[in-house]
């Protein structure tokens, strides 16, 4: 399988290249249409141009949308639709453990040591960072992003575009509305409305008036 990163950011692109290598697959490179000047130049040699992509001069099987914020990944997906590019396999690190009864849509990425429980459902473009777990019967809607070390307990529902910060815990049966943000380290014990930001232990609503994580709505 040949993987292309779209919407490159150097550091996360390097992480994706590592996952691809662990899978024994081929990392073709990254099409960079985002601001990268201030993020170091470590992956510069693999930058590819949008015109090469548009003119079918790049040989790849599947795209990974690299950016973390859910709403930015949606913008990237929409840009590729304009180019009639719609090739999304699931990129799952070989150290991840995914229950055979879990339902994984397409364009999902999982970094090292992720665990997904029985009957869990992950919709398109969900991104799960390293060492996070998703409990049985939990549902992660489209473009949900889990930072590193997140624990999503059982029967949790995360709406489209929810962003969960590093190390947060979501208790069983909690529902989090679309485009809400969970701060790093929060322990969420009750439902969260759409577009809210919650922080702390137990989590409290810090704001309700956002447009989604970093201002981008899914
Ligand atoms: C929750 C979050 C999105 C809020 O960001 P923000 O809108 O810029 O908010 P601010 O930094 O202005 O903080 C607002 C208030 O919440 C508090 N706060 C922010 N994040 C917090 C957190 N994770 N836990 C507890 N309190 C937090 C701040 O101390 C501040 O309190 P104050 O109003 O009493 O001074 C952000 O702090 C966060 O936790 N992001 C997660 C990042 C992450 O884990 N990324 C993983 C990728 S590797």
C-alpha cells in the first residue's frame, strides 16, 4: 500500500511516516498546502506539489489527512473532493488492538498502542493518537480526534468533530455533542453540549460559544 499525506504539517507527517513504516507499507510523501515555515524543516525532502497531485503525477493508493483539528481535516477532505480524489483506507499501527466486532469506517488513522473495544464504531476520518483506548459499544462520529493517552470508556458517544485533549477520560454512557472540545486531562462525568469546551476534574464547562476546536466546525 502506498500512502500519501495531504495537508502536511512536518511533525505529524513524520509520525504518519513512522506508522506507515511499521505497517511495512510505502510512504510516498506529503502534499503541503499549509503554513510550515515556523514548524521546522525536518520532512521537507518529501514535500510534493498540489499541481502534481491534480495532474495525477503522484502514484499512491490512499490519502491520510494529517492535520489534527477536526475542522481542518474536513476542509482538506473537501479540497480533495474538488480534485475528484476520494481514496481513503484505514491506517492502523500494527501495535494497535482492534476488536473483531468493532466497525471501522474509512480514512481512520490510529497511532501506536491504541485499543478499540468490542462493538465500538468509528466513523470516517476519526484520528486516534498513541496509547488511547475506546471502550466497547462507544461511537466516535466523523472527524473525531483523540489526543495521546485518552480513555474513552464504554458506551460513550462523541459527536462529529469532537476534539479530546491529551490524557482526558470520558466516563461510561456520556454523550458529547458535535464540535465540543475536551481539555487535556479532563475527567468528563456528564453529557457535554455541542460546541462547548470542558476542562478539569470533574470537567466543567469553560465556554459554550465556540465554533469547534481552534475555531473550525465540522
Ligand atoms: C481546553 C483548551 C482547548 C482550551 O484552550 P483555550 O481556549 O486557548 O483556553 P485558555 O488557555 O485561554 O484557558 C482558558 C481557561 O481554562 C483553563 N484551562 C485551559 N486548559 C485547561 C485544562 N486542560 N485543564 C484545566 N484547565 C484548563 C485555563 O487555565 C484558563 O483558566 P482561567 O480562565 O481561570 O485563567 C486547551 O487548554 C487544551 O487543553 N487543549 C488540549 C491540547 C491537547 O491535548 N492536544 C493534544 C495534541 S498532542
